[in-house]
C-alpha cells in the first residue's frame, strides 16, 4: 500500500531538556518550527528551572508538544531524594557501575522508588500536572530492579502517562547494531512488566547509532523510519554546544549535527516522501504483555 494510503504518525522526542542552556535553546527552536512533537525533561539538572519550565509549557500550549520526565539515575548528576544509595561523592554512580549492580540485583528498591518519586514530584511542581510520558536517561528505566521501581512510581503518580520501551520493530532489527540489540533484549521484560501493571508503552523505538566523530546524521536518520509503525518513537539529542554542555557530556558536536539536520529543509521533505507526520497525540493504548 502506498504512503498516501497509509500515513504514519510518529513521535520524534528530543531527550535531555534541561541538560544545558544550548540544549534547551535548540529543543525550543525545533518545537517552535514543529520539527519535534515531544521532549523529556531532566528535572534535577541545574539548567532546568522555573523559567525553563514556563517557556517550554508556553510552547506546548501553542504546539501541543508532549512533555515528559527524563528519569535520571546516573553520574554526573546528584540525587534529589535524601539518603540515596549507592552513591559516589554525593552523585549517582556512572552508567556501567549502575548496570552491573542492577544485573546482580545490588541496588536498593526503596532508594530507587524514592528517587523516581522525587523526580516525578519535581516535574509536577514545575508544570502543575503529571508528565505526558516518562522515559530514562541512558535508558536506565529498562534495567532490572530499576524497571520495577520505575513502573510502580509512574503507575502511582502518573497513571495516564505512557512509558518508553526501546525495542525495535521486527522489520528494523539488525544484529550488527549491538546497542540496539541490547535495548531490544532489555525491553522484552520491561514491556511485560508494564503490561502487568497497566502502564502504556510505545509500539516500537528507533534512534540509536554509533556516536563517532564521523557520524553523518542526515544519512543515518532515514534508517530510523524503516519499519517504524504508527505511533513509533524516535529519540534524538539536538543541541548547541556551550561551556555547560562541554563540561558534562561527550555528545557535543553530534548534537549540533542533529540540530542542523532537523532544522533543515531536507527533514520535512523526507517525512513527506515517506508519508509520515508529527502530530499531537498524548496517550497510547496499553500494549499486551510480550507484544513487540
């Protein structure tokens, strides 16, 4: 069936709103131009404040962009809850250490639940409402132990929100993409547990690639659309490099490449050619356990 007869509506979500002033600016510019229809917020970043929240909410009122919580549980950020552990010099552990502890089930369920609840509360304080969706920085929501605390906290505080699973559609799976393959595997259990507690998930996910200096985002992006079903989610990380970003994140120039492509004329032309739209939907249906 042709694209004209079967249009697809997808989510293009910019992660990391609040990470740095240049990231905030890039995301807001893309929202203003209707090049994004979702963004997730790091409420514990020092660059997320009342002004950043108010500006984003005003844009959402105009464009109906979905605003979500980007749950953050890894360094270099510090917990919002009191007595969180394990920690290192008052900060979360780096991702690799967090993964090892999660897999060996050496994290504290109570500490995880309290921290995720604190970030949900901070979001609701900033925006006056629950998030439209909830995902995780560095995909931490998929990890063992974390996923249980994450889903329990979301179902209690934001039961109408959807949560991000990171499994690709069957048509898009390529075994050589090791990061995406790991996310596929972790997402199986995550989807099953989300369905058990009645929390909605997106039907498919895309957006991973090798973050190398030679990465050509304009050439990479079309493959994210391959096999992506209606309501599928593509994550992106647009930004403008500034001192704050350079001090905390190695993904700098690549953020500018993503921003440049999503701002370009080529991006909407590609979507039109593929029969894809970015629109304003706020909820998903709950997907059955084990669906892909």
